[in-house]
């Protein structure tokens, strides 16, 4: 996904009369879609019970949303690179609302998955929001607005988790999705009133072949990860996916490097800061959804039958997202700017991954009381504030202005793939350890999730530290540092 070249720009973009209002509207959109897309995490036990499926299958109500988001981000970014950006945002919000409406009634697990897939389209809106910010706000406002959008996509879940948990406790799963539909329709109304047009851009071609290759390759690998144990690791289905999926992704990489208008401009990985941000996006994405899924399941998993959970309500599990969101936003706004002044944006990301890793180790070592799960999420919020708020600013500072849209879009794609992989990984852990009928999960299952998450964050931090090296420059814009190919 690459933005239009300078020769393609024909008009001057409109300047909204109230730039603060535009930023607030975009933050509202990102928060709402983040809220809706993550509804699957605290509702998985209730979905398993109400739809009559196993906990591992119910986990797909989260995974399929994140998988859709991984493919939707570059597609929507490409569609939004043209004069119809406003229309793309509005139609996407309408489809997310439709997905909530489909998921609310008990029309079967298949229909719920279709609805959750539509909800995942909203995850592709953050790069579009950043493109709007870049085009329509004064330069002095861009950096802070980009940080707000990035952290809002993570913290948005905490806004609705307790509400959706309370609604699920009173009115079942459907009540939570009706709530999701209502908030998305409110965001749609605000966006319709506030969003400026993008008539200064020309239409950008859509790389349909690239979207199909990316979606097929990622979906195949996630199916292997989450369903391999149930199908059998030596089954023909798993063998075929293990062979075909990497081939599809390899063909996709070759295709993206050769096509004139790529879905994702992989050449941007030549910039060292972009590479650091993108590797962190994958690792942190995997880890954060392992953390959210495992903490939510820990609080709700039955204590009977050898279970290592606490057997608490959906509301209590959803409440664990509140300290995560509060801490992530506070860290991004109060701590990260001071940290960046001392060591630079790039160092903030591996440091955030180290904090994330400490949260997962805390879960592994201290699970005697429910409040310790809240402590894990509080530490996770500190890591999220350091990690996710720094990614877009590192990219904005590292690439030319004409490549910002493509670079942030690539980061969102990789972040979404990480999210989906983390959710699928936890589904695999449930399939391996949880009782398929009661959902009771022994302590070893939570140990596996915690140590796996700590390992993922540790690898992401190590790679980030190695690539950042001795760069201690503050967050001022500088010439991109290129990685010389061998």
C-alpha cells in the first residue's frame, strides 16, 4: 500500500475548521472499532456455552476478526488512498455495525463467525485515520494525533469490556453485540458529519491478487496453529496447509516487489527504524493477545475438574481490561514523551516489550488471587503505552512524507497478523489442555500461555535492541537509515 506520488496530487486538501474536532472524531472511530473487534476475548466462555461449541472453537470468534483485519488493513488503505477515502471509512463502519447485528441473535455459530469477520474490517481504519491526519491537520498537530490513534486502537477494548461484560451477564452474548452496533452507529454519525473529502487525490489501483495471496497464506498458517491438534498433526489437511501456506506467502512477497502498485510496499523495510517497528508490531501483537486471552480465560475458567482458573463472571474478566487501558493511555501521554526526549522513540519499543514480558512472567509465577490477574494487565498497559505509541512516530520520522501512509499501513498489517497469531496460539493451548466440555484448564495450560508470551516479548525486545544498536537520538525527524542489502 503506497500513497499517491506527488504528480498525482491535483488539488489542495481541505483544512477542517476545527482540527481538534477532526482528531476527536478519528479517535472515536478507532476506539469503537477496537472495542468491537476485541469483544471475543471476554465473551469466549459465554459464546462456547450459548452456541454449543468447544472453547477452542469459540476462540475463533476472536481469531477470525483479527485475521480479517490483517487482510483488510492494506486493502482499505489502498482504497482510501484515492478520492473516495471518506466513503471508504463510512462504508466500513456501516459493515462493522452490520457484523454486530448478525452476531447478536442466536442464528448459529457460523453466522456469528460471519458477523465477527465483518467486525474485523474496522481494524483497517487506523491507517486511514492516520492518512486523514497527515493530509488535513497542521504539521504541529500530526505527531500527537498519530500517537493518540495508535494507542486508542489498543486501549479501546478497555472502554467497552466492562460494559459488554455486564451486558453479557444480564442479557447474554447478544446484548454485548447490540451494544457494539449502537456505539459503531454513533461513530458513523460523527464521522459522516466531520470527515473531510479527499478529492485532491486520484484513484489508486487495488492489488486484488496480492490481497488473495496474503489472506490465503495467513489463514492457512492460523488454521494449522489453532486446529492442528484436533485434525492431527500428520493429517492430510495439516500437511497440505503447511506446504501451501508458506508458498502463497512467498509468492505474495515476490508479487508485491514486482507489481507497479503493491498492496503493501515491502521496500520500506529497507529503513532500519521501520524494520524495528514492524518486527515489534508482530511480536507485541502476538504477545498482547496471548496475554488478554489467557488472563480473561484464567479469571473465568472453572475451578472444578482440576481447573486452574478462578471461575468468576464475565464482568470480572472484562474489568481486567480497565487498568490495561488506563495505564496504556497514561503511559503514552505522560511517561513516553519524557522517555523519548532522553533515548529516542526507537528505544521505547524494545523497553515496552521487556515490560510486557515481565507481565507474562508475573502471570506465570503469581496466580494465587484474582487481583494478581489485574496486576498483570496493569503491567501490560505500561508495556502497551511504551510500545504501540512509539511505532507510528518512529515510522513518520524515518520515511519521506510521501511514504508515511504506506509505511503505517504495513505496520498495521503486521500488527493485525500478530494479533491473529496470538489469538490462534491461545486457541491451540485450549485445544491441548482445556476440557472440551467444561472448559476447565489445568495450571499447566496457563503456564504454557504465560511462558510462551514471555518468550515472544523477549525475542521482540532482543531483536529491537540489536537493530536499534547505539542509536540514542531524540525523536526529531532525521534522514532514514537504510539497511544495505548483502
